[in-house]
C-alpha cells in the first residue's frame, strides 16, 4: 500500500449508514481501492460493525432540540443532504437511553445532596437533633391533552425527580419481548394523586427524611392520597401563582392588589386574612381596614381599575365581598406564599423536547426526552457533555462551546428579567393588554362561550314518589358501625350532579360539599339552600368550601375506613337503583354472580375494573342509551373502557342467560299460555302473539343499503313472540332493517316446528304475515258480523305484543329511537338487543315494576285503541272460513 494522498474525485462507491458513510476511493498511484470512514465510530454491543458517532450524536441532538426523524429529514434534505431513516434513529435512541437515564438520576441525587446540605446549614446547632422535614413542590405536565384515552403525563418534584407514566392502547396481538414503558392501567385523571404518593415515598426512602410540606395547586385531590401512602401528616401549601390566577380569571382588575396583599403578609395567617377582606373595600375607596400595602391618598389614582377611579355599586360590592371571603377562609394555605414556578419552568423544557403536537406515547422516546429535560434543569445545557461521556462518544468542542454560550445567555436573561424596572414594564404591558382585550370583548358581547345556547334548565317540579315498596333484607345481628348518609343533588333529573355528601354515625360525623358541574335548579335551591355562581358553591347565600367530585368521594371512602366495619343506611336507595339500572339490588347481585366468572380475567393490574362495576355500567347504558362518554363520566371510566365493557358484559350475558328466552313445547306450559290468552278476550288456542320492531343502529360500514328500513333510517328488524304476560318466548334479531316480516317468519326455526305440528296452537300476527293453519291474521275486508267480531278479538289479543315492545323500550331506552341509536357494529347490536330481551324477561319473572312512563312502540304505524272487553266463544271462531 502506497502513501500517496487519496483524491475525493476518485471515489467509486459509497455505503451509507445514516449520516456516516464508507467511501470506496481508488488510489491514482497503485490503483488499490481504499475504504474510508467519513466519521469516527464506536462499538455498540458485542458484535457487528462500529456505529458512526454522528448518528448517535444526531439522536442526542434530536432529543435535546425536541425534533423527530421527520422534521430532521425535512431540514437536511432541503439543504441537499441525504436524510436518516427513522429505524436508524430509533436504534440510536435506544443506545443513548441508559446514558441519559444515568445522567438524570445522578443529577437528581446530586441536587438532593445539595438540598440536604443547605437544610443542615440553615438549622441552628441546638435544633440539629430534630432534623427538619423536606418541603417538596409538585405539579403535573400533560404531554397531550385528552380525556385519558391516549394521554401521557410527566410528574415531578423539586428537587427535580421525574417519573413518566404512559397510558397506551392495548395491543391486539401478543407483542414481542421489549422494554415496554407502559406502567399505568387506570384513567389519566387518576395519575396525579397516585404518582405524587409514589414519588414522595421514593424521595423519603432516598433521603431518610420525612416530607412535611407539599406545595402544589388546588386543582386535584392529591394530598389525601399522599398522607395515606406516607403514613404521616403532610401540610398542604397552596401555590400562590395558581391562587392569584384563579382570582384574576374572574376579576383581572384586582389581581395586583391580591398578589401584593399576600406577599406583604407572608407566614402571617391572621393579617393576611384581614388584608384579603380589605381588598374589596379598598377598591371602592374605603381604606379604614387597609394594611401597610395600601398607598391610597385623597386624590389617589387606581392604576389597576378602569379610568383610574374606584369601583361603585352596592350589588357589585356585595358580590365581590362573597368572592374574597372565600379566599380569606383559605388564608392558612396562602400565608406561606409557596410557589411551584421552578416546576413550571421544567414544564417548558418538557414542551420543547416533547412537543404536545407530537405524541411520543407509542415508544420509549418519551422517557428519554423527559430524562433529558431533568438533566438540563439540574445541570444546565452542559449536560450533553456528560451524556457523550456516558455513551462512550468522542468529545465535541463545538457542542461544549455552544452549550456554554446558551448557558451564558440564559444567565443573562435571568439577571435582566429579575430587575425591578423590567418586572414593572412587563406587568404594565400585561395589564394594558388584558384591559384592551376585555374592552374589546365588552363591546362585542359574548361571541364564544361554553353552552352559550343553553339557558334553560330542564328540571322536575316535584320529588318522585315511591311507586312500590322495596323488599328489605333483614339483618339479625351486626357488630359494627351503622352509618346513615344522604346526598343533595343539583336537580331531580337522572343526569343531575352531587352537591353535598353528609353522613352520621355513633363515632363521628362527615360532611363535604362538591363543586357543581351542572346548573342548580331553582326548585333545588328553594329546598336545600344551595346555589352556585361559576365554580363557587353557596349555602344560604354564603360561600362554602367545595371539593372536586373525585376528592369528595375519596374523602368519604377514607372516612368510611375509620368506621369499619360499616353498615350503610341510605334514603330510598333501592328505588334509586331500580330507576337507573332497571333492576333491583338483589337482581343486580344475582346477575353479577352469574357473569363474574366470565368478567374476571387473570391480570397483574392493581386496579382492574370489578365485575359489579362492569355490570352497572352496562345496565346504565341499556337503561338510558346515549353517548358512551356520558356513561363513562357517571361511572368514572374512559369512553373506550365503556365500549369494551358493554361488549364483554353483553356477550357473557347472552351466552349465560339465553335460556331465559325459550318457547315452551311441553303440553302443561302450552295449556297455561292458552288459558292466559283466553282469559284476556276469549281467544282460544293461542300460544303467542308475533310482530316485528325496528331497532335503530348507526350506519354500518358494509352493506349499508340493506339496513335502511321503510322509515328511512338504519336499523335491525327484530321479530319476537310473547305470551299473555308480555314475556318474550322467541326472539330473532339477526335481520337488517329492510327485511320483510313475512320473510323473517318463513326463515325462522320456530316456523318449522309449527309446520311439523310439534306445537299445538295458534300464533296471532298482523296483516304483514301470510295466513297459515297455525298463524292467524285479520280479515282485510270483513264482510260479516262474525268476521268483524273476529277482527276485534284478534286485534285486542294481539295488542299484547305491541305493549310488550313498548314496555321493553321503556325499560331499556337504548333500543328506542328517541335516544339516538346503537353505536356498534350490527353483530354487537344484535347481542345488545337479545340481552335487553333477556333482562326484560327477568323483570317480568321477578315482578320488577316499570318506574318510567310507558312508551309506545315507535315502529307501530297503526294507533291501537283501548280494547273493549268482550267474549268470543269457540263456536264463533269455528265459523271463520277454513284455514
């Protein structure tokens, strides 16, 4: 091999590996082809060729800058440089995962040590024997907003200890072995409290110190979960920034006074309370109770108020006093002036490295990017040098220089923005912008607002009476605590929200108010004294402290744990259950016992949805229909979970209880049915009434045209036979909406039994069915008194099937077109229809009354008059022309 320098124009081939290449360059002197690397390589793994440093550093750079493979390739290809495949980037991301994890973890431990050292220096020597507890700051950053179906969150503490929880879609097939980041199976809304408890537990185990103070916002029920997990009391401090913003959202003009008063009275609860109560009088020109923060004079100009003048108006003064009284009642949480602004800055880093417009939930990339954010927060921009060292990459002077320049610029910005005159200009600019925006909105009026068209509240005018006496279980002996509880709701409608939970036992009492999520009716306010203004709940005109629903329910459950074992005594609960789930309590539990073996699946999940919860969710959908998201909100689960639960419970119900729908073939049962029909209107030898009904469904994706019924909507044509007690003995629910009733009967397996004379008796059908020896239909043009008498008797007796359909759809509104349609595939809709028929028969067998108003069958084109009672004897039937 010669030593003559190679020339680039003699390159004869190139083998690309990402951004690196192997060039085949021919020597002009000796004609030997040399393989030249365009970049340094390093070893990754136990075998295989070396990996180009440029590819691994590209993965680090994409993580640091918040870009993905697609955005990077758009950039380099625009400059005429070949891009890099997503597969190559994913491999290099997995290579740098462990180094970034290690740097993030080491930085967290380093910051914790610095925190403990600072605490030890600040504690006097005489108090060193009793170490001070940790003060932690906690908040959540949502990677992608949503209802919890496909949501990723980052949760962190200060010092910045990060944990990422990912809720991913369930795979349809068994995945290959991989490092799966999935570690959460409940809804995204439940992440915050659970992860806070786990992070604080890890922090205590790492430091050996207790966390005695938690600074966070007031938007979630986290503190009770933390106390339960840590096993000791933790003081909750409200974040001053969130508290001030909650006031400014409603009253932007008083934001400055509120913030000033809070900061002037740091750690002074009583003075803070007095000064908050003095803010409203101060804004109206009354300064007798103002503190040192007030700078008002005789000709004082209120810079924060319109036109620089104080407010006026008795009604406005009264309303503002109520709002600030609520804030004053929470002075003990505001006095420490806790702030989570450091955590908020970490949120910005998350947003830059894992943008919300790109969801990284399908891979471990999210964990890598959050770890990079934590490393940058703890170590600054120079963390990249440590990542290169951990990954075994060559040092990069350009990277180090650029990181130092960024850190210098960041320090300069922090120093500049911390100057008083800069802060003042920023506040004035924000205030002027807010005032200008508010002025424009005032001139334009409400052009966009949630539920702007919904002004009227549909409400019941009286409390429903108990329509039947519930069957009560007798308790001979109970050794425990009897707890009597009751609820107050926003209205008497089925879709109302809970406003108050109260309970009383021999040990203690419980009472909590719940933030209203729906308007409160005037009738409810007149009875309970509860009213609302925005998110504030009032009792007899005075504001009360209200929790979000999740926090209120959790507090009630924790209180019940202190009373264990408990016997709950509720007002009218059986009627409540029957009205909302169409079955009484005993029937629901019997149903759960039958379906539980099919609904309990082997799982390692800690929070699998129990069979009772699944059955109640499904029964609620059957009873009310509508949107799955509303059913999920009522039962605290996601829309996708509701869909899966309904499919699973319906399939199990149909397979386990199909025997509830059975046409009798034995003579004793047939004689009983014939006697029941004969007792109605004297029609002899009748074993059932048959008819079809249309069940609306969503437009199918396949063969859509055959599901369009005669009324021009997509449906299933369901044929059913019932006895005199309106109990269904045969159901055929597999035919599309445009199928004729006679065709369904002709292809029904039961018709073969009648043709083969396995059944001795007659069916009664309308004129849509053909006349057969075993199927009686009315005369289309009766010409004699006997024929008219037969038609009247036939119509009155056959009317039982119409009433059975009406009762069915009154019980289970998901089958009625007034609630929309079934939002499932035709096959699943068939199972839901059969399941509702089964439950209807259970209600008939157990004599469970129908609490709602009885509906007529919405597919019945003829109005059925109330039948007259008369007798038709066998001789009259025998006079009918031969069949």
